[in-house]
C-alpha cells in the first residue's frame, strides 16, 4: 500500500468515474422499460423521444466515465508498479552475497519484472472491474428487488452455485500458478546463463546441448502453464451455464406472472436485463478472482524479497572511521551456510601492518578468496574477528568500510558505458589527468589510446569487446583510482604477461606505497617480493613467511616453486 499511496488521488478519481459509469448503466433497463410500457404501448412519441434522449445522455456520460476510469486506473497501476520495482531493486542492493545466493539472480530478475507486471495488471484491473462489479451487483440487485422481489428468488439459488464453483477453481489453480512462476525462474536462469556465456557455448560447439536444455525448461514452463490454464478455462463455461439457467428460470417464472397479469412484459424484459447485469458483475468478479489467484503467487514472491532480513548490516554503534590499513585475523572460522555448511576457513590468525604487501597462495578450494572477502564484509566471519586498525570490521559502517577497501575480483566485470565511465567507478570526481594516471599505472593507457575514441570508447555489457588482459588492467586501474588504504587483488593479473605484471607491481610500489595490499596469485614470481606470503591449505594457514624463509623451510612452498621453475624452463 505504501507504493500505491502517492497515487491515491488517481485512485479516488478512478473510483468516482466508475461510480458514475455504473449508475449510468444501471438506469438504462428501467428507462427502456418505460419507453416500451408507457411510450410504445400508448403511442406517446414525445415521451419516447424524451426518455430516448435521456438514455443517449446517460450512454455518453458512461463513455466519458469509462475513459476517465481507464486513464486514472492506468496511471495509478503503472505508477504503483514503478515504485514497487524501484523498492525491490533498492532492497536487493542491500542484500549480502548470501541473500542473493538464497534467491538466485534469475529468480530476482523474474520477481522484479514478470511478478511486478502481474501485480501491476491486477492493480489496474481491480480499479476497473473490482470496483465496477460490486457496484453493479448492488445497484442491479436493488433495482431487481424493487421491480419484483418474488422473481429475484432465482438469484438465491444461482449465486451460491457460482461462488462454490469459483472457490473450487481458485483453490485448484493457486498452487499451479506458484509452480508456473517457479518454472519461469528456471527458464530465465537458462536464458541468462546461455547469453552470458555464449562465447564458451560456441567455442565448445554446444549449441545443440543448450537448445535441448532450453527446450526442457521451456517445456516445463509450458506444461505448468497449461495445467493452470486447464483449470482456469472452466470458469467461463460454468459462468455461461449459470447465466443461461438463470435466464431460462426468469423467463419461465416471469412468463407465468405476465400471463396471470401480475407483471408487465416490458418489466420482465427490464428484469432480465438486471439479471444479466448481476450475473455479468459476478462473471467480472470471477475473472478478477482468477487474476488475483495468479497475482497472489507473484505477491508472495515479491514480499519474500521485501521481507528478507539482510544478514549483513551496520551493527549498533558502527560509525564512519578513516582506515590506516592494519589488518588482523583472530581465530577466524567461516562457513557459507552457518546452519549446515562446513567450515571453509578454520582458525585463521594473521597480522598485517599498514602498507605491507601480503600474498596468499594455495590450491584450488583452499579458501583464498573467502579469506579476503571477510575484510570488506562481503561476508561475516562465523567465529572469531577480523580487525582493521584494531577495530572489529563490524564497528565500521558497511559503506564507510567498503569505500576504503579496493577490490579487483577474480571475475573481472565491466559495465556498459565508456572506458572513462567504468574507471570513474573508483572515484566519480576524478579528473581526466587522474584517470589517465591510474590507467598508466595499470598498464592500460597505451591500449586505450589505440582505440579510435580513446577513453570515450564504448564498453559493451560485461566488457565483451575487450580482451581478458585488457579487462583485467581496466579493473586494476579502476581500483587504483580509488586510492584505497587497503587493496585486494584476487588473481587479477592472470591474463597478462609476466613483463606487464612486473610493471603493474612496480606501479603499486610507487603509487600505493602506503596501501596495504592483499594479492592472491598462482605464480610465485608474482608474489616473491611480498612482505608476507601466506600458504593456505584446506582452509587453514599452513605457513607464513617471506619468499626466502618459506623456500628454506616449507615443503609445500618448495613444491609449488620448483614445479613452476620447471615449467618456465620447459617453456
């Protein structure tokens, strides 16, 4: 309701227009009855013309009212959906990685688009049909009872029959709509995965496999949709059957009253029209209930997002504090699933002084990325503490902490926009000279100037129009422009040659001499000059030391070093 509140004026106007529309429509059968009974039968032409003109006036008013209702209903519905979509997106921006993993990106995309659209349509239709139907039902019922209360008894049998049938249809359809939206998530996930990784698909010639996978997801959605629709389609035949039975009953009992002289033929025609209006209003309500039963599935999915408790927020007493760069891990344990998962990191204790360069090496799955992601609170430690400048990271506000920690993640991501726009993610207020200086330090300036438009070259979504090495260097430049007290490089130079990597490391020493640097790397040559080298093995610290110290005492380090030396010699 809070997202609909800004449009309450449009809602009230839509309701007023609908009220006028219904009144204009409900009086028509009575006016027609007067023309037939008091005009045609007596040959009173002036009366026929006068009442006929009144009917035309009411019809024109109904047209204007219908247009006004449709216009303001659309304004309120579309505005409501825009606000809800914005609210959902803003909520997702507060999510931790764990929150996002719980939903999946494909499901979140479906909820922000398809589910919100369904709620928008339900909102617009409710301002039209959901208001029109009850008003018409009430007014037509009053007119029918006023005209012939005995004949209106037919409705006592008809209406409960309709309600029972409608309740059965909705109860059966609701779980099927839930299944349909889940299948929509799966289909969107399949499409998103394929389009994101289309180059891999083509390079491995797996188009046929992807077609089969898409067909499977598409067929599952089709099947779920058909099962839901097969239930819903019973709604119209049931409504038409009941409406026809009601008409036959009115003609049967009303005809007897006309023969006995208890009811005029014109009045029976008007009564039948009111019966039609009553049953049409019930039909509209049944359509709305079916729409609502589908929208309710979307409503629950949207509310799951809005009501999600973000598990990583500012702690009480957290503040904005400048960071010098000391980092300490005190007996840190970490698991991605605190309830049932296994520890990815176990009893990590490490102390790093401001300005030091710390290298983290280890095999695949050793926990290297998990370790550095605890520093900017992308995740929180399950046990133990991560300290920056002697303070628990939870004593900093999330925004203050992350704004002072630069990260070049393992998966390099660029966004659609110019190269300059992408680099200014590091500092939106940076001058052109500062942007170029960061690019030069990251060894990106030369290839940028090789493009026809230089720094104004457009980057396609995901950076698909630059190479892997170029993408890595742009991401490094973006982090350098931030000038952070702490910089984390997660295997961020794997796609560049050793000479370029050497120049980047030299730039770190000059441009970021006071910055604490965490470097995750596979090559010993990338880390041997580090102040500390941390060897992780199966989530634990196997050893810590300088290159010379580890080469002298650590068998694991020796194995890595000499195996790489042999590969370089063979190359």
